């Protein structure tokens, strides 16, 4: 207790020092007066009484100092003194302080911004109750399981042990896990795919991303509605009235944030739903970064997607809802993601054992042959607190690459400021020498200099934290691949603050430690003299400064090479031949099938839209297809080709359903045979047009016209005769080679597609017809919203947004690094010239020509640059292999990029040396001989 009281007393002693000193002075004065009075009573004179009192009391100042040491915390007081002195020193050099703080702010701010995005993508948990208790159901298999006939959602190769991994399970497994487990308090499911549905509210049409969820979804996550109520287990009953919960952003942005919407009707795919409530603003679902507009019950999902799933005419008298529901309840249809919340006291191991038994039993019931048992799925349970990991898998590697790039920028900034501090230390060498000669310990001076460095770093970190907010928002806007809207909840939380504080402190130590040690390693006699001693000290610091600049050159070369490789990749992708004309083409999509259109009525809708747009001024031609050019997905099939495949062998191709004038509108050239036209309808023979890649892969040099593509089984085949060959065209991905592709008339499909993408070729700027186009489409049916409207050029730009982001960001970082290198090199060479002014004067006095002095300075600068370039090229050769996976048709050791970057650095470096070299050649020998 005594020790605690002493600590408490010392802490209190840090505050109100003036008052405590005043009180102590008064107390000491009172004691002295008492001694004086006592001496007077003994018969002493007043002067003798005072002298005796002071002698017996002891040294007043020593007593005060001893009191102060007992009163406070010397370490803290010393640190506060260092901070005050450091602030005064930085205020005396505002130019140096401004440059250093701004440089650090850019470096730390960029690092904090990248970390903020990394934190949101990789580290943040779902905004739900007790996320640590959530579990996510996954399964793995060595090879693709034969019992999985139709899988919705994510499936991928397992990076841990090969094989396949997925979160999607069939409805029977969800039901079994929900009803038979003994370790989870709540088990809930949601659709693996979020679908865009047609929505009408108060007469206005919208396209809304809708997620079907089970009745326990909100209860299991622990999420309450901000108005109304969430979906409840009773809502998932087949006989219950349809209800929907709106996402906060959809409610706020589209419905005006009207609280009276609860209980009103919203129409989704022609089915009326009652709005039950609105989800809280921080809740985004279970997929970080994914946008969801509304939630509906699982029981309504089959009816909502009926137009998308029923691919043929129903039997006479058949119930569409029953047929659709049967598809989604089949054991072979894997489409649900299942999560659960562990009961209190239950461990993850116990839950795994419990659920594994249920999962295995259900898989056993699906296996009916030896082939089915070969690749049976096995349960893999994982933590569900962070939700699904699609965003983490997609962007973790690029974000880590960017983190490495901004880390290099920060290192360059540190080296730059370290060089500035070395130059500043030379100017302060007399001050340091005087303090050392007066008895200051070297460690005490190092502490003082490090405190100044930390002050710079803290100021840079604070400003960088402000800049990071803007930079991180820009990153989120750029990080989307162009095909999805990514929303991340970015906030300055404890992890971000800790990272920024750690980066600032580490940076301060990193760039301050070497200059602090170097500045205090001086001989007192030499440092206090004018002239030669300073030269020896400056020579040592000059070598260190040159090494720091060479390090900056090497690090900047790494960044420049990376930026160059990304730029070359972007250029390659932008120049990829598409196979058709990309100019003056407008794209948009509609999904009338979701509003109940089917059969002849659906065909009539497409024809009306095409006719109305064709009649618009400025429109040259109009067509439509199941997939738009570039970035609109793809459909594939495994078929038989008589004379090419045999037995169970299959030929894989991509298929497109197209409307009238498709090839002419998008500009796809005919190479052989004929195009699809009005003859190719439901009453005509089935025909197809193939691309050049398919013709070459299947038939080699043979003429493919007249050959047959056979879909379906051997017993019930659907044969399509090839009537033409067109040029190759890129669709889904610019990076992939053109796949074997077949085009079919949409009228010869089993059923007309419920959604289509329209392509409109215009005579002028496509964006000028958008307003009129919307009016014409609304005139056919105002309840069908237009989605994905943009030009083909914009669509391509969106698909390349990821590559453009890398190119721009790494280019910006590399440019910043290059500026820092130029500043550092200029400062170093200026210091080199200033330090050797006396020597240069002697050389010129002895007959050296100015041109020779000019070359001497340039050669000195070239040595610094050359050393950095050599080290940097070696580092780049090793590090560029890490980014080879994101390059396209550019080798990681691209000689053009490496050579261009090295030449650029040398040229810019020599330019930075030009001014100091010119200054050196103009030195007046008489002035230089008197220079110190």
C-alpha cells in the first residue's frame, strides 16, 4: 500500500507544479522564520540569527531539488522536456518540418488506407450478435461429386489439399441439419446466389438484388429490424402470406426512407409481398462487400425464379409453383448456404462431430452406385463470424501487393528524411558538441534527437490518418472489378488506429535512429574547431547520405518496374482484338420473364422493343442476345458431334441465343455459309452458326457447314445443323482465349429466355439516345426496369477497372517515389558540392576547367544512381515473380520494362544532379579558398 501511495503521490506531483512550488516555498520560509525567532530569543543579533538559521537548515536549492525529485516522475518529466525542446527546434525550421511531415503523411496515409481496406475485407466480422459463435457449413471432395448435378453459388479448387470446395448444399441436408442437430441453437440458410428481380412500388419499377433466406435467418444472426420486424420462422411456411424485409440503403435511396412503408405492398416478379420491416443500416448480409436490396423467404423463392428454372412447357394441368419447388428441393440441386449458432457451452469440436454425423448420413442416402461413392463430399465446418469469403479470395492478393507497394514508398520516405536529418545534424554539430562538453551524456542526446524524429512521425501519422479516409474511399471505388458493386464499411477502428500509431512510431525510429547515433558520434575538440574537422565529420555523413539515396533509387526502381508491368498489361488488354466493332454500341438488359411473360407473349415483347428502338432517330440497327458482349456471363454445354465424338466423349462449347440481325448489328463477319435469319423460327429446322475456333477444333480443315451439333441424350437428341461460320469474338473475359462458341436463334430454344441483353448500334454518340430509349421501352411495359445500361466502350472499361486500378495506383506510388528520389539526390549532391567547395576552388585555382568539375559532380551522382539501379534490378528480378499471376502477355522479367525503367531513373537522376553540377563549375576560386 505504501508503494502505491508513493506512486500516486508522484503522479499527482506532475500536475500543478507552480502551486506546489509556491506552497513548498512558503513552508520553507516559515521554518526559517521560526529558526530565526528561536536564535533571537537566544540573544543573537538579527544578522547572526538569520545566518545561523540558514546554516542549520541546509542548502535551500538542494532541498527544493530533492523535494521535486520525490514529488514527480523524472522519466516522464524528462520526456516532456524533450517534447517541448523538440517542438521549439521544429518550429525554428518550418521548411524542413513541413517537407518532412508532408512526406510522412503521404507514406503513412497510403499505408493506413490500404490497411483500412484490408481490415474491412480480411479482418472485420459480421455486424451481428456474438459472431464468434457462428459456424459455416462447407464441404470438400477429391473430384467433382457425381451426386451434385446442379450447383449454384461458389465452387472452387481447394487450396489446402486439392480437390473441390463449396458452401452450397441441397435443401434436404439443410432440413436435416436444422432438425436433427443437438449442438446448435439456430440453423439458418440463404440462397447461394443473389438474384436481380423486377420490383414495383407505388407504380415505379426497380431492379432489386434479392436474397431468399430461411425463417431463422435474422434470429440466428441476432439482427433486429429498425422499423417493423424481421422475417420470422412462421413466415417460411408455404401457407404464410409473402413478406419481404428491405435493406436500409434500398429503403432510404429508392423509397425515400418513409417509415409508413411497413405493411404496404411491394410487387416482386409480379407477386405481391407485404413489407415486414427494414434492416439496420450497418447490416449488409453475410457476404462482405456484396449489396443486397431486400430479403424474402425461402418458400417464395421457387415462385420468384420460376421463369428462370422451368425450361420447358409444363404438363397439361401442371402446377408451375409445385414443379418449380420440386426442382429446388431435389437432393441433386445444391443451392443453399447453411450457417448455425453454437449453443452456450458447446465447443466447435463438439458441433463438428454432431453435424458431421448428420451430413454423412444424408450423403449416404444420396449414393446409389459405386461411381457416386468415389467422390463423396465430406463436411468441413469453419468459423462463420466473418461471413462468406468471396471478397477475401478475390482481393486479398491484390491488396497485399498494394500494401507492399505503399510500404516501399514509406521506406523511401524514411530514407529521404534520414538524409535530411543527416544534413541537419551537420548544421547542429556545434550545438551537440557544446552540450556534450558541458557534461550531457550521449544517450541523453540520442533520446532528444529521437524524440524530435518521433514528433515528426506523429505529426505525419496524424495528417496521414486524415488523408487515409479519402484514399481508402477511392480504393473501394476502384477495387471493384467493374462487374459488381462493392460496398465496404470503412471506419477508423481500434485496429486502424493501432496500425497508424505503430507505423508512425516505427517510422520515427527507422529514419531517426541512424542520424541520431551519427550526429552524436563526434570528437569534441574537432567539432568545436572551424574547418578541417568539420570536413572529416561531413565526409562520414556524406557517405551515409549517398548510401541512403542509393537505397531510395533501388526501392523506387522496384515500384517503377511493377508499375511498368501493370501498365504494359493494361495496354495489352486494351488492344485485345474483340472480333467485332466496339464503337457506337449501346447495351442494356431487360427481364420480362420475371413479370410473367412467357411463350408467344414473351417473343412479342422482344419484337416490340426491337421495333420501337429501330424506329428511333440516330439508331442504325438493334438486336438482342442471351449474353451481351464482354462481362455479361456465359453459358456452356457438353454435346455430341457425330463423326467427331464417340461413346461417352463430349465436346465443350459456349452457347448464345441471339435475335434478328445479331451478327450485322455487333459487326461479326461471316466467313462461310449464311447467318441466322427469319427462317430460323420454331417451325423451321434447328440450325446453328459456329465461330472459327469451334470449326477448327471440331472439324479441322473440313467444311463445317452441314455438320450436326447434338444436345440431349442419345435416345432423345436435339440436333442442330451448322449453316454458317463467323469470326471469333470475346465475350466473358478479355484475358481468356476465344472459346468454341455456337449461336442459336432464340426462337428455336426450348423456351424463350426470360431475360435478354439488347445491343443498339447508333449513328452518333450512343449516350445521346438513352433518354429516348428508356421512353420507348417503358411504352411497351412500364413495369419492366432497364438494367446494365452502358456503352460497349464503358463496359470494356469496367471489366478492365481492376487492371486500371493497379496501373494507376502503382504508377502514382512510383511517381511519388521518383519525386522523393529526385529531392534526396538533389539534396545530397548539393551537400556534396557545398562540402567540397574549398577543394573545388583549389582544383580550379590549379587550372582545372569548369567542364571537368561539372563532369566530376555528374560522375559522383551517376555512381550513386548506378549502385541503386544495380541493386534495384536484382531485387525486381526476384520480386516481380510474385505478381506474374496478374500480368497478361507480359513476362515477369520483361526486358523492355526493366530497360526503360533503368534508363528513366538514370536520366532523371542525372537531371537532379545538373543544378548542383552547374553550381560547382561556377565556383569562384578566390571565394572558395576563403570558404568554410
